[in-house]
C-alpha cells in the first residue's frame, strides 16, 4: 500500500505509460474526413446543370484543406500512417478541385472538348424546343413571344442537362488525375524535407 501524501509534501506524479510499439497514429485527420464527406454530399446532391455555386463550394473546401491539413512525417513504408493520410489528402483535394471545375467543364469547350457529345446535346436542345412548340402551339397566334421564350428556355435546359450529365460522368477522371498529381508532388516535397532535416541533424551532431 502506498503511503498517503502528507500536507505540504510534494505529490508524486506518475509518468504516463508509453504508447505501445505497434500503435499507429496514422488515422486521417477528422477535418479531412469531414471535408471529404461534404464534397461527396455536394457531388451526390447536385441535380441538373452544374451551377457556379459548386465552384464556390469546391474552392472553399479546398482552401480549408490547404490551410489546416498537416501531414505526418514522411515515411517510405507504404503501409505507414503517412501513406494513408497522404492518400486521403490527395483524394479529397482531387474531389474538391473536380467540384470547383465542374461548371467550367460544362460550359467551356476548350477546357472539356467532347465535340461529339456537345453536338448531340445541341440536337437534344432542338428536340426540346420542338416539343415545346408542339405542346404550346396554341400560343402561336395569341402570344408568339411567349412561345419563342418557352422554346428557347426548354432548349437551353435540355442542352444544360445533357452537358451536365456528361460532365458528371467524366468528373472522376479529372478528380483522380488531380489526386495523383497532388499526391506525387506532396510525397516528393515531404521526402525532400525529411532528407533535409536528417542532414541538418547529422551536421549538428558532428563535433568536427
């Protein structure tokens, strides 16, 4: 039985038990998981045409990732916590970039050419305009301006939905490409920093 501490005598503090040798603190940072879930929800709940607000959401999530994410020290072991956290970091960054670029990919032909798909979407727009004319043909005599507006609106919506569906289909390709690029750059930089820190430590420990 340990002797109870007396008044005025310093308390004996027990040192915390060291972590087991096999413990791995390589779980992804909760912020990465939260941002990844937010990006996935944004992607899953997007309906119809990609709007510019998606660019704002993707850019905001990306800024939060870059501002607060801190990766673990570099390790060459592919099964280490560093590798897992790097993979999670790169994939979430790729997803955020894909969401931010989605409205641009849908609207700019030079960024996302898909010439065959764009021509087919134009045909879908013309078909929707013809459908609107067939449905609202009674307006031709009474209000031709309203009929022309309805045709243009239906055609524009059909083209936007067609392009949005194709953009969503190809977004994972852009996301994976960005993730691979970000992962390679981050791994190279972390390796260089680790090598520089190791050489600095050896230089400081050399008495010569």
